[in-house]
C-alpha cells in the first residue's frame, strides 16, 4: 500500500491508458503497468513539495469588516456584491477617499465571487497589490462591486444576481464587465473604483454610465491578486467622476511588483501633477476608422466629433489620422483571446510558463467549481471553454499563434500614427447603453454580452497592443444617454491621455458634479 496522501494516490493501469489516449499514445496493458510504476515512483517529489509553506503576500491594515450583501433598497442598480469596510493608512494622499473594488480583485478576508454563484463563499487570504497600495495611500475600501460573471461580458447583463442597471436611466444596462464600479462612483458610494479591462471592461461602462475610466499601459499597474482573464492582455485601472481622481489612483497603484510577470521595468510618474487645462501644445489625431463603423450610432459619432472640435477651439492642433489596421484589430483580439482565455480556464485560472505569483488558493477553488458546478456557469463562460477546446482540438492552436504574430503589426501601426500626434481620439464605444430586455434567448444574451453589435470595435485593439486609453464623458445622445470620448497615447505615456481628458473635462460643462 502507498503511504502517499489521498490527493497524490498512485494511478491505476486504466488511468494510465486514459492519460495516454488523451495524448494520442497507444500503449499495451503491460506498458501501462510499467508506466504506472514509473509515475508512482515520481510522486514522492510532490509529496515533499506539499510539505513546504508557500510564500504569500503579507496583509497590512488588519482592521477589516468582511461586510454584508446589500438589499435592493440600499443598492437599487445592483452595483455591489458586498458592502464592507477596510481602513487604510490614516495619512496619505487618499486619506479622505472611499474606494470600491471590482469583485474579481482580491481583498483579504472579504468574499470574492467574480460575479458567479459558483464562487460564493470564496475568501482570499491576501490583498491584490493594487488594493494594498491604495490602502497604503490612505484609502478606505467600502465594497466589492458587481460584474458580469468571470468578467466574460461587456453588457452588464450576465451576473449571479441579475442585470446591473444604468444609473442615468434604469431601463438601460450599465455595461460591463465593470458596471458596478461605474455606478459606485456616479452614485457617490465611492470616490474611486477599480475595474479590470480585457476588451473594454473599464471603458464601456464608464462611457455608458458617464464617468471617467482609464485603462493603463499594459504591465504598468500590477495585476497580482486579480483574477486573470488573459495574461497577455489583462489590465486593472481606476474609474472616477473626474480625471484628477483617476490620476491620483494611478499614482498610488503604479508601483514595481516583483510578483507580477506582466510588468516590465517602470518609471512611476506624478500623473496628477501632469494635468493641465491648456491644450495649445497638444496634437490630437482623429482616428477616422473609429467612426462610421457598421454599428455606429450617428449621434455618437457627431457628439465625439463636436467634442474634438471644442478642443480645437481651445487651441489644440487637430488632424485626421488613418490607421487601416484598426478596423481589423478586433480580429486580432479574437484570435489571441479566444485561445488564451480558454487555455487559462482549462488550467484552472493560473496557467503555466511564467514567473511570479500563482494564486493556488483560487486555482483549487476554480478546479472544484469545474468538477462540481460547471453547469451553473454563465453561457458566455461555457462558450469560451467550448470554442477554445474546438480551436485547440481541431486546429492545434494555429489561429492563436497567427493572431499573436499579427498583434505586432497592429501595435506598430498605432505606434507609427502616434509618432505624428500626441493622442488618438475616437468614440469609446460606437453605441450608447443597451436597453434592458426580458426573455432573451441564450444566443441573444451571448451576442449582447460579447459585442457582436460592434460595441468593442474601438476598445479591443488597445488591449492587444497595450496602449493606454482614457474615456471621458463628452455629451449625450437624443435619449439622454452618455457618450464617451476616448484618448489613446503612446505606451507608458499614460500622463498624456489623462492630460487630454482632463483638458476636455475642465473646459466643457459636461461634468457630473
């Protein structure tokens, strides 16, 4: 009998033959017995590993109230999963700021559901790096905000607790996947909120609800402790009522993090100090391919063009810019992200092949969910898993690899354009918020969630290329729904996109006080 612990039991001959078949290997029963013994002889190594205490980030600021689920009276737009209170440093630049954290970003000792019933009861043992840094800067965490399940949607519709409603008009959706974070800052429940962005999940709800959202340069803000969606295009960033508050949050969160393999050497900046009202030394390139797309609402295009004209009136140099690759950027995203995110889910949310921190607590929790509760997952998550399996099983990962190679061409096209202008300007989303609808089919829900309407045409490409992007409210359509203006800048020059957005914000009267 083996002395191995139960989770390291020796495989049976039938197990070994099954493992072989999965890898297109054909072995005899006699060979299977030999391989079983060989595998068994290696397991002592893993038993020894099990005995080590793995390092995890330490927890500061231990005064923590794990919180409660707010009712409809307190949370009419379904913005929060948990209301809680975690107090940070009594001093610091954010000492008077309340911060809400998207519920796929870890706050130690507070439940993290990622918008899914399957993760209810999961409590992380450490803070995400960005949460620690905000607490260290003096912020108080006041809640975990609602999101589309596992952040695999952009509509705000597919959550464990129902649709996230738009605070401007609750007959419409807030957008996703960071819809709860947008609501938190607009309603005043928080001064700053954290979102994550893999395809536009900060920028879409910010544009649809009418607040500011900033997707940082890829790798600039540490992702450690946030649930990954795709390691090569994960971003975490701030949302707020003003650009200045986003800039202050960026100053707190932009730190070197040896636990995050996404992060190159960085040069933290004083983003708030870089904000200025004047634009007479800014050259703004109006990206023509960002307008008049197949799904564009004419009122959105016109509102954004009028907004850029206002900047020209203030002294900015405004030029037309063409980047033909932009129209195909969404194809590059789909090629890369479909394979990458499906592989990450298959490998229990942590994957392989990189240095840095692995969240083993979440890995085991996701593995449990997939074995015991997979049928309860949202249709968007199921589709991602099955489509990824199809592409890997039938096409051997070819399309992911090809899209990764094309990604460099897409990045270079924007780099070339930005060599001639300071920022690119375009609608954040070509549409305004979706109307809330009942009795949608599974196909309708998935299509709305995943941007078949072209909603993410302007956001997705910059998740692939890593360029920073700031969205700022610039007006409304005929139904009074907000429209977002997005500025995109050079990688690691987040200060300029924030500056352009701040200049527009302070020189116009479209600001939600």
